[in-house]
C-alpha cells in the first residue's frame, strides 16, 4: 500500500480534531498531528503527535525533515477577527508569514499544501460566492487569509489547494475556544439573554462535514480553490433560532439586533455564504442539512434533540 504522509497543523482546534478523527479511519494515511500544546487534546485517534508552532520556522523545517510529509493541511491560524484587528503583527506572523514559509517547505520537499481559508476574503456585497469570485476583504483578518492564499498559489498549480469555509461550528475534546453554536447553547441553557445579528448572512458549516470534504480533496488529489460549507443561507440570528428550536431551548432569550449594536474592532462582511456546486461535483461533498448537523452535534453533547 502506498501511504500518504499527512501533516496536520493546528490539530488541537475544532477542525483539526475533526480532521484527525476522520483521516485516522483510513489505513492509507500516515498522520502526524501537530499543535502548540505539549500533548494532544483529542482522544482515540491512531496517529503521531508532536509540538509545532508554525511561526517557529526552524522547528517547521525540522518537522519536514523528520516526517517527510507529502501532504500538509494547515489548520493553524489566528481566527478571532477583532483580536486580529488589534494585534496585527501577531496575526500577520501566523496567518500570512508562517504560511509563506510552509509553502516554501512544501515546495522544497515536494509536498502538497492544503490551506484553510475563509469567507472573510470577500466584502459581503455579492454573496453567496463561487470560487472564481474576486476577493476583497474588509478587515485585517481577511487580508491576512488572502495573503495566505497567495502564498499557497505561489507554489505552482499542481501543488496547492485552498479550502474556504464559513462560520464553522461543532465540538471537540478540551477545545481552547468556543464557537457560535456552543456559545448559543451555553447561554440559553443558563437562561442568559443574547443579542444576535440579523444583517450578517452565512452558510454555517459543521466541522465534521468540513473534515469529510477535506479528506475527499486529499483522496482525489484535487488542486485549486474549493468552497466547503453548509448549503443553507441564513442570517446569524436565524442560525441561533434554529439551534434553540432543535434543542428545545428558550428562543425568547435571543434578541435580534443589527451589526452596529456591537462596538466591534473589525467590520464584518454583511452577506457571504458559498455556492458549493464545484465541491459537490468534483469531490462528492454532501454536507448534512443544518438541522441534521445540529442533531448530530446534540448527540455528542448529550443534549435532547427534536425530530424536526
């Protein structure tokens, strides 16, 4: 059997854990999971693990020399949008400069780079978006992720793929950060009121489905840009309402507001979301409906879920 040696960065995060879990099921993958923790946070996965901060270039080089990957999936990033706006040097270091170095290492070792990106590379004026629509980020986070895309592209056509995604939610083991769905669930369970925007439109993405799409991209050795997200286009407020409905939580605690209610450091694109026809056609990507994904998440969180 010819093994694919897969290096996954950011493996202790939400998507990283989902990827490790998904790809560990396939005997053709030899996986090395890496993150900035001394120990893995995930459970029950048959793969190696080592510390790696992708901004430490010497350690990145050493990891390539020791493991000799032929595919690198870069899930490591600073994704807190307001923090990126306020801590621009740190954001650039991990989201852009480190990716440039990863791309160079991939090129030197003949490895393919799969770079995770975001709907925030678009300005949100003409969503939902296709892969060939023109990026125009409205905040610093989006600009750094676009720079990362350009770094991946510099490797030459046959050696890169860019996976853009939208508003990823799910759960994992000992996650260092929450996500929108977990935040809504926690607040409503504690009977705390929340304010959620009605004027930001997205196609929310279940982390487990995203991991399946990325594995299929690796399996089929696809190159280029792919949009992987959920299918349903809805406001963030409608997403919160759906979460409450699926889990039987009190939706009267969810208060609709517009974006200017919050004093965010960074602007958000109003309407993004993705058209995923390319991924459906070329990868066989088939994400669960929002309600099915939330019911699956509910079983992992041991929550009662409705049948609707």
